[in-house]
C-alpha cells in the first residue's frame, strides 16, 4: 500500500478546495470554505489528505467525535455529506488502498469506529461504486439507508407541469391565477422574513430549530453568494407566502435545503408555484438533478412528506451511512 495519509492543515485550504471542485463527487459540503463557517470549538477537526507517490489522490473531511465513550472518526458532523472525495479516474485498486489506509490510520490514532456518509450517486459526474464496494469488503456495514427525493431535470421547460401530479398542477395554476410571483431575492431582510416562517413551522410541527441560526445562514450565503439562493413566492400585496433556500452543491445537483410556507397564505399555493419556477430555473441553468432531501428519519418514512415530494415527480435514491467498528491494536 503506497498511500500516505496526512492530517489537514490550514496551509492546504486552497489545494483542498481546488481538488473538491474538480473531483468526481465533490460538493459544497466538502469544501473548507463551507466547513469553516462553524465556530472553531464546535468540532475537533480530523480531516485527511491521501497522497499516492506525492500526488493528491483523495480527501476525507472528518471530525473526532466522542460517542458512547469512544472516539469516532465521522465525516463530517457539520455537513450533509462527507466520505472520500476522489477523481473520476480512481481505479478499484486505488479504492481498496484508500479504505485500507483509512482504517490503518484510524486504528493508529486510537479511534473506536469510522462513520461515513458519502453523497448519493446523483452527485457523481461519472457513476462509480468502487469506494462503496471497497468499504463493504473491508468490513463496513450500512448503519442506515435513508431515502432522498430527487427530480431528474431531463425534460424541457414546457413539460414541467406534465411531470407534476394532478393536485400539484391544479395548485400551481391556482397560485398563478391569484397573482403569485416567484422571485430570487438577495436582501438580508427577506432572508429574515423567510427564517421567521421557517422557525415557526419547525417549532410547531416538529419541535426543533433550523440546522442553522439566521446569522449562520447569512454567513454561509456570504461565503457562497452564487451558490446559496433564496427563492420566495409573494402575494400581490408583497407578503411572503413561502420560500426555499437552494444550495448549488456542484455542477450537477441543486439541493432544496430549507422549504417552508406561511400558513396564513396557504390559499396561494406558494410552495407549488415555487417548485414550478425553481425547476424551470434548474433546467435553464443546466443542472441534472434537484435534490429535495430525505423524507425518512432513521429509516422510518414520513408518508405525507413523501407524497408531497412525489407530487412534483420526485423519486427516491439512497443516502447511505456506513460504519466500521475497529479492533483494538495490540
């Protein structure tokens, strides 16, 4: 095995991010630019670079996390996706070498387990399951397999409504008839209006807070002004009926990270109008997929959320998390 494993150092930031954006499966969540928005003390970073004959072969964003009394190398608790970031020329031999070198490194560092959540296959420029295969062959098991709803944007703009079910088509037409206008907005105050709607809904429906505070969301927006977008649906009186925060994850996939609507304006069908126009935008911009995010929690489906996403023509793909419990070195 001719793989050298190095801990990430700040001097490698530019090299790291350049590699992510040219990789086969890199996403916004793998970049140091994204991971750096977290406060310094929130996580203990343990990100890794893998070199073969002095050439960068792969990256692994990770944190050192204490779980059930043991240290776990997790990729990365501050991001939706982690796992190995690799080039599209990676061979199966190199995939096995990478996994074996990761296990060896983790054992030497005293970790009790490794836990990885790679991006789904739709995020890859060229399809490949080499890493998944090498992980399983080296003892990793699927800790959980969630389902993420995705829409392949492989149809023309004038066909959008034909991909919706009857109820969603009717809702879009109703909203348009009532004068709903969808706009991409940049104003910080509009982010504040949307965040208030989001926070209220999450508290009422699920008893939870948004993943990001409003300052954190605005911080991520400032770091990626062209990759974080807020689309909002407005009534004729300019009240915000609904909003969606989109993450442009890589050149192939856009992710609906936050979706919320104001119950007081439910009759305007703002969310339906939003996704009609967001899909139109995604097709115009040349993206391959719209990722709605998961509708399962610990592999239990939220049937209502599944029906909602399927009403726009979405289907499910696996979002896997794999784990290996390490043997103690003697």
